[in-house]
C-alpha cells in the first residue's frame, strides 16, 4: 500500500503545481496587458498633443494669412501697387457704375457702348 499512497501524493502535488503555474501565467498575462494598455495610452496622449500643437499652428498661420489678405485688399495697398506697376488706372466715374439689386421702381440706366462695325467683306 505504500506505493499507492506515494503515487497519489505525487499526483496531488503535480495538480497543485499545475494550478499554481496556471495562476502565475494568468497574472503575467494580466500584467502584460496592463503594461501594453499604458503604452497605448501614452502613445495616444502624445499624438493628441502633437495634433493640438499642429492645430494651434494652423490657426495662427490662418490668422496671419487673413491679415495679409485684408491688407492686400485695402485701397491704399491697391493704389500703391497700381503706382508700382505704372498701370495709370483711375476710379470709374458715376455713369460707368452699374448697381445690381437696385429697386425695381427706378432701374439704373446702363451706359450705351459704341457698337463695333463688323467687316462683312468676303475674301476673294
């Protein structure tokens, strides 16, 4: 009978060792998952920060461009460029201005343009 008791004790120890090994592997897997999740969270936080910095830079650049467009559209800047390129442009007179969207009761009179004469001669 001594042999049977020894074998059953070894089986119990082997079963306990298997359970302990399984619990250790489960703890290691949970720990590895925790570390992986922390790594992912850190990476996403870094990406969010980079996106915020890029967005702020884009907003700042957009404001600079809007200011530049406003400055280039100003009458003083336009007149300066006309002088710089020697275009000899002058503002239109009142009879050259046609207003769109005027009330129907008093339609604006459009200036008459001279009609060009077409050459109706055919080639010989």
